């Protein structure tokens, strides 16, 4: 146990003794925070704001101590539960700078060969995430995807935050999923680890996100998780195109892979993880495909697909468009080249590609927001 972890455990024990009894709730129940806002009853370690106070115990004010005490909402086994505020919307950068994982730690999965068929192997694309929303009255639902890029950060589409009903609150991400209908995913004798759910503590939507004529522009957002995620064979980040060579690479005519469960902000089409290889088009050809509905394709967008019956319907809104290897070395890893943004309502239409947020155009924003 590290000194840092030991200190937190010691502080936690002190707080358990200090917290008085109140109306006992169960884990994940809706609750009200001491300042009257809506929250969720969770273990202390999962609540970023309370945990941050406890790790700075010497600097806690009497008001901070009272806030921690009044946040108590019950117990699970020997663990104290606290009423944690739902996600914070930030307009600038996140609180704590981080370093992106290097290739090898990112972009690696057990099998790097894409096989035929639409259903993936059980451990494929371990950076895929599903985003769950709190809809009020103890109702929850998964309606978008995302991609893990760091042990505490997930990328998704801005429209997965701003384009959902105003009463919904982006709540948590699920990692390590394969089959949405089973508690433990197994394919024959091969079984995955249990899924990991992590609360979202804060998010930043690109400041220039907007919607026009049914299209989304600057359609990207970053989610901060309330705790650091341990990487496994089933949960691992994808690499980002950080280097100049990766950002400047011409991808037209090359193939990329889209993967997910086919979820959008208002529909769902598969219980198992799917994937598909799609060709990347140049933006001029993409603009021509959408000219009949007067939809403008700009340089910060990327288009892929356009083959009948094959589209990012096989992926999720907010999910990844990715390529294996960046062409700079013999060491190959999976890199994120796009984020699923939008397409025609009838996806998979012949000659009409899906539209993605072009990742290389947003690396400066990602790095400025995170690092």
C-alpha cells in the first residue's frame, strides 16, 4: 500500500467515526446533497469532491467537515456512502494536469487482427465505453458511446452531452462490456472480467460546438471519471494522434474501423459489440454526397463509409473511428482518427458516408484541456 493510499484509508476511518446517522439509503439511490442539489449515494472513494476534501484533511475548514458529515447517506458492508453531486460542467480545463499513456500502454489489444463478420471477439477494442444517463425518478439508460484515452478520461461527441433531453444528466461510463444482456460475458469457455462502472465527475464540451441543418460541428467533448481505472485485457485506452506526422497523415482512400453497439442518442440496435471496416473519403466527395440536403462538410470533419448497408450504425454516437498503426514505425498500435458524429437518419445508404469529428484537428484542444 502506498503512503498516499494509506493516508486516505486513515482519514476515511476517522470520517466514518465522525459521520452521524441519517436516513439510510442504498448504493446508487438518488439523494439530496447538503446544499440541496440532486446527487447519487455512492462509496466515498467514488465521489471526487468528497474524496478531494479528505485527502487535504489538514486544510479542511469547519464548513468542510460539516459538509462531509452531512453528505452521509448510508453504509454498504463496512463502507460509508455519501451523497455525491452529479456531474459538473466545466468551461475551461480540468483541475489536474495529466500525461497521456504512451503507445504500448495505449492502443493494444489481445488480438490485433480484424476477422470477418460483424461481431467482435470478447476482448476487442478494450477502449470502447458506453455512457449512461440519469433521467430522473431513478431511471437510467445507455444512449451513447465513448472512447477511453487515459485512466481517468473518456472522449465522446458533444451532441451526446448537449443534444440529449435537458432533463437528462450524463452520469457514468461502463467499461469492459461485450454483451449488454449478460452480467458476465462469455464466448464458449472464454469469459471476460465483470464490467466496470465509473461515475463521471466533470465534463468539458468543445466551446465552439454547434448544430446546423441537422449537422454537428466541433462535435467533441471530454469526460472526467471520478476515479482512476486500472487497465486490464478488457479495459485499456486507445492512442491519440499526438505526433505531427500522425496529425498530418493523408487518410483518404485508406480503411478505418468503427466499433460499438450501434447506439445513438435515441436508439439501440445490438446487444453485442460490433465492428466494421469502412473506407475514408476526401471531404469534397463527402460534400457532394450531402449536397442535396445543403449540408456543409468542413475540414474539421472526416467522412467514412458510403457502402450500402455498412455505416457507423455499427458503432455508437460518440464512439471511435480508428486505424491500426500510424505509419511511422514497425510497432503498430490502434489510434483514434475520428469520433462518430452524424449521418443520414437511414444509415447505411449507398453512396452516403458517415461523418466523424476529425481527431487530428482537435489534438491541441484535447491537450490544452487535459495536460
